[in-house]
C-alpha cells in the first residue's frame, strides 16, 4: 500500500509539472520589428491579433475609442536617439503606442508609461505626443503587423497594417546633426591618444624622447592642461627643469578652469620642487 501511495504521488507530481510547462500557440503572438535609421534604432514590440473573419473597424474596434494598438499589453515603441514626429521632438526612450481609429483620420498617441496592460491604465497627462494620420487602403493582412515600409538615412515610415487598413507614421531622425557631433568629438579628442601614449612611456620610464615626440603631436592638435603637464614631466625626467617649469605653470592655469584637474596636487608640488632646481 505504501508503495502504491508513493507511485500515485510521483505520477501526480509529474502530471502537475507537465501541465505547468504546457506550451501552446498564443491567439495573439508576440511580434518585434526594428530598424536602424541613420544611427537611430527604432523598435516596436506588440501582440498580433488575427482578423479571423471578424469585422474589425467599427466592429471589434469601435471608431473614435482609445485602442492599445494590439492585443494583450499596450504596444511599445522605442527610439534609440531623439527623433521628430509630426514636427515635434520626441526624446529617446520607450513609449506606449495608443491610437484612436476613425474613418477619416487616426489619432496616434505616444505615452510615457510603456509598461501597461491597456486602456484601463492609460493616463492622458503622460502623453508625450498626439497627432493625426490619414489611413489608406491596403491589401488584406490577416494579422496586425508593424513594418518599415520605407527609410533612408534621415527618415523612416513605420506602418501599422491590419485587415485592409494601413496607417503610416513618418519619423525623422537627426543623422546629420549626430554625425557632425561625432566628427567634432573625434576632432576635439584626437589629441588624447598621443597624450596617453606619451604618459605610458613617461610612467614606464622607457623612452622620454619618444614620449616628447608623441606629446608634441598631441599639442599640435589641441593644447590642454594634461598634455602640457605631460610634456613638463617628460622634460623634468630629463632634468630640464627650466623648460618644464613654465609648462607646469600653464598646465596649472588651464587645469584650474577645467572640470577634472586630477593632477592638481602633483602640479602644485612639482612647481615648488622644480623652482629650486632652475
């Protein structure tokens, strides 16, 4: 009897585990689509309901009522960088995408609370943007789908398609400004690798002349307190204190105006020490 009870208990446990792990197709499966537009990634996560022979517009989905634009949770759209929609700036981040379908024009809404189940949790005061889009007739599409119907380096059209309706959403990205900023940042920081290399030779006490050649290249690009201080240290390492001292003074003046003058104490001490050696 005891063995029978144990066997039945084991079978019950196995049956319960199997039931808990049962995986079946979802009526509205998850969908994801993303596209890099210029240097900005745009991604959409949604659940995709089927037409399934039903009247969708003005039926399953009444006109002029808020819709989560999918099934299950509200559809989420994410912008990797700032974008512009309907002539208005939208900061980088994730948003819930709501819509209000109507026959003539749809209202499209981006809401800050992207992690919400649907319209019951929706709060209009969290809207980032509202704008209208004219729907167009499209070939029959059984399941709700988001796709990028066109894009180039500066803009994309994200389209919502379901049943025989397409709703295009025009999105502009700041590729030109982003590229210009990256180029400027590269130019502004081009001096750093030479300085880093010079400091390595300085700290390893391997090749002071090589370090001086590198720091001169750095200074020819941009004069900064760090490369001035590095040159001063290299000269001092060669006992050229008379040349090193004014460079350290200039490094101190620039460093005191900088955000991170992390060698301030070292520069101050060196000025005291080197002055006595001139």
